[in-house]
């Protein structure tokens, strides 16, 4: 059974977000990202019933990681000290890596 189109959109989003976040060097806000993440958070659970059990498990993990990514971005935005901002940015990069691993596993099924 093919994956719902939302996962292809997620892949494209992750690619563009990683490129944009690399260019900004974590010093300026990445605009509009939170709204896109909220849209994905709302849309992903609707796909679970159409997926096989392993794919559904990965979908649940991706959904959870997007919630955490949204929170990481909020913490990054509110950080005042550059050291804290840098640490939060590393957390965001790690979260993106985790999501990419799950996405790769999902597309390999």
C-alpha cells in the first residue's frame, strides 16, 4: 500500500527546512516554520488507519517528533543568551536528524 501524500510533503518540508536552517546559522528566526509544523501535526494522525502496523508506528513516532520540534523551536525563539540559543539550535538539528531517520525507514518499507 503506498504512503499517503502527506509523507512526501513532509520529506520536501524537511529538505527545505534543513537548507534554510543551515543558511541562517541559527541567528535569525526561520519564518513560517511553526505554522507548517502545526499543519503537519494536525494532518499526520489522519493517515494512521490507512497504513500497515510498522508504517503506522513510524508515523506515530514522526508525529511525536514534530510535536517536540515545535517545542524546541519555541524554546529557541525565547532563548536570550547566545550560548543557550546555540544549544537549542543543536537540539533542533538533532531532532531533524531523528525525523529524517524515521522518514527514511518509512520510505524503505
